[in-house]
């Protein structure tokens, strides 16, 4: 997902409403929450790097009149929730010393309480928001559990299906749907919610393909089943961990797999723009189009390198 500052620049440039007052109120809200906790429960550093608080503002104009009083605690809840998931990812994935793990757990407990408290200020106990939140968190955790069957060595990457890898990719980012789900309940026009949820899912798959093409070596080392590592495992017919990295890179780029996956990412981004409604311009469209330009640029560069090296009949210039 893009950075907080990228979202803020896009919002400032394209939003018809000045959101500086909203963002100041959000910062005050988060600072007040932080002050209530012991010094060791410091989650301010995580909050600064988390973009999900501003993410709903990319869509907000699509939902008619939105209750501004409830909007700020909703944005705070989004940021605190995303921050807790970032810490959880570190706890899942990294080999940590006892003191590091303890520090992360302290922050995680504080964030868990605060995101629930923030959302409770925006949504009544009987609101459908809570069932929706439980649903996306359950999907996220199912994806982590499924991915762990590969990283723990209980299954081979080559046995993963395309649909399974797509489900894992979506599960990694499905919590971002809360941005649209919450706005649907805070606004007085939910007619665009379905299209924006589909647009968000399509964008998230394309973004995951983009990230996986950057991280494929680390994913192979960790034995993660992604759309990229699955393609390599199926193409080579052996355990990818046993393959020479240079040979796998040659297969990825000169075997056409990277090009195919970038085509797939472009198709998802085209769909993301179509279902969001190209006639109704939101700051969200600029985020999708920015990734679309990056994917197209990378694909052109890779195609140029591959054609040039194949023309020399010696495909040794393997992209990093």
C-alpha cells in the first residue's frame, strides 16, 4: 500500500474539500490516545508510517453527506487497526529476541484496545460495522494460516493453485475494505459502495503482484506461495528452494512469466478503474492510475531488456 504522504499529496491535489482540519483533529485524537499509556507502550512510530487513516478520504466524496463528528474516530480506528496488523506481521515473520518481542507485544496490546475504542465512538454496538470488521479480520487471518502451511514446509509451493494464491494475495490487504465499509455507514449515499469495494480488491491484487515481483527472491527463501513463486515452481517442476537463483531469474524474465503477470496486473487495474466509475473522478482514481503507470513502465523496460539480450543470443543480462 502507498505511503501516508503519497495519499496526503493526492488528497490535497484532487479533493474538492480542504481536509487539513480533519487531519489536525485526527492527529490530536491519536496523540491523546498515546498519552494515556506507559512510556513502554509507545506506538507513535508505527502510527507515523501507517497510511490507512487517510485512506478513507480518497473515497469519501462518493458517499454524499458524511457525519464529520464520527469521521475522525473512524479514521483513528483505521490507523490504529492497520498499525496493530503491521506489528502482528513482525511477530509472525521475524526471529525476535525476547526483549524485542516483549516491546512489540506491549504496543500491540495498546493498539488493539485503542482501535476498538475508536471504532466504538463511530459505530453503535448494534451497527453492521462490527460483523463486517469481524469478517475481514477472519479472512485476513485465514490467509495468514494458509500461507503458513507453505512457509512451515507442510506443503510445496508447486502444489498451490492459482485461485489459492489469489486468495492469499487478497487476504493480505482485505482489511483495507474497512475504509469503504465504514464510509457506507457514515454517509447518506451508499450507491457506489459495491463498485468501490470491487475496485479496491482489484487494485490490491495488482499491487500484490507488483510487490511480489520485487520481493520474489525473499519470498522463495521464506517459501511463501505467491503468484510469482508458484509460476516458477510449476515451470521448473522442482522445489524452488533447490534452484540456482540466476537460473530462476532467467526463467522468470526470459520464460515470459514476469510479462504475463504484469499483463494480469494491468487487467486488474483496468477493472479497478472501470468499476470505480471513470465518469466520477475521486482521489482514489489517481492512486490506481499511478500504479498503472508504474506497471506499464516496468513492463516496457523488461521487454526492452529481454529483446536486446535475446537478440545477442545470450540472455545473460538478467534483471535484478
